[in-house]
């Protein structure tokens, strides 16, 4: 039995199961297995699903939060509506998409169609959990795909973490290989617990692994130097001799495209 045949067979098995349970993608089982082990999404949580198309993870997020939760999905590709969730079509690193996410968070429409209570004066509504299965369009050249994916993951951290509440959880897909430690180290500066996990639904089928980060710290540890995850990743890649050091240190603060929406009234 060839390895390739075995992998294809495994994928078909998960696909069939997904179809029989009404999930749009076999990847739904990856989040279900992450959830079984780490209990990241709790009832009533506010969840952001990054790279959500066609909506398998969004369906699981809606199930897990229940009627009192709020689920927003974002993807470059348009997805058919998922009952109870709100879907944004666009690039998560683009400021227009970010403003749309902020607006939906601010509006606070719950899974059951009613609205969350207004946050207290001076407080901003934030997500409890961010789940990201984001993946670039793969070229088939592993090293290239892996490098692009690392950069994308770093951007997702930088663009979405300001919207995650302290104590909140974050999970992202990441492809194993050169430079991954740069992301893991950066995550450890921002969360008290960071673990790699390979759910059965993805084991044997690819080199992907999920980075599960729990308990976001109120502020990054000193080791981050107040820089962004993308910046820390670059420094790691330089120290490993993978990229050339930049001549000028151009970045001085954490970058995020998210702007806060002023409270009404
Ligand atoms: C593996 S798929 C996600 C599958 C999804 N979790 C599910 O269960 O249905 C990865 C997705 O990441 C999306 N993606 C890649 N780059 C993106 C970006 N910059 N902004 C938003 N989505 C992106 C792709 O369009 C793709 O649909």
C-alpha cells in the first residue's frame, strides 16, 4: 500500500464523514478535534474564523458557541451563508475587511439573531477566541508555500491579536519547516500556553500542524521588544541565516490595521 494511496484514502474517509454530518469541508473535523482536546470555544463566546471558506470551521464554531455566541468568518473567497454566523469576503490583512469585522463585532449580532448587550462605558467588545485555518494558494513548491504561509500566519497574529481579549485563545494552522520556531517563540511572548497539535483529521495527510495558544497575556512579554510578530519572525529568519539582515530597522511598533470604532452616543 503506497503512502500516497493511504493519504488519499484517509482524506476520502473524512470527506465522506463530513458530507454525512452536514459539514461543508472535512477540515471541520480538525477544529472539532482541537476543540475536544483544548476546549478553546466556550458557550456564548465571540469567535473570529480567519480563512473560513467554505465554512466548515464556521459551522463548528456556531455549534460550540450556541445561540448566545457571535461568530464572524472572513475569507478571500465568498462563502454561502452559515446560519448564525456573519461572513466577510475580503483579505484579512486589508483595512477595509478589518473595518467590516470591527463593525460586525461592534453591532454584536448573536447566533440567535438578537444583539449582545452594549459593553460598559469605556470598554470595547473583543473576541474570546480566534481560529485560523488560513492557507495561501499552494504552488506545490513546499519551501515556497511554507515560507508564504509563515508570513501569512505572522500577519494574522498582528492584525487580529488587538481584537482578542486578555485570557483569550488563538489557534492557527502552520506548515512545519524552516522558521516555524520564529512564530512559536513570538506566540510564547503573547500567551501563557502554546502547544503544537496534529489532529487525526490532518495527520498523515500533510505537514500542517496547529499552534494552539491559550490565555492571551494582557501585554506581550519583554522578550517581544514591543515589536510585531512579523518583525520577530524576520529577526528569527535572519539569525538562522535564512534571510539577509535588513540594513535599516524600519519598524518600531506593533502594526495593526484595526482601528477602534468609536462608541455610539
Ligand atoms: C484550508 S482553507 C479554510 C477551510 C475552512 N477552515 C473550512 O473549514 O471550511 C484556507 C482558506 O484561507 C483563505 N485565505 C488565504 N489567504 C487569505 C487572506 N489573506 N485573507 C483571508 N482569507 C485567506 C483561502 O481563501 C482559503 O479559503
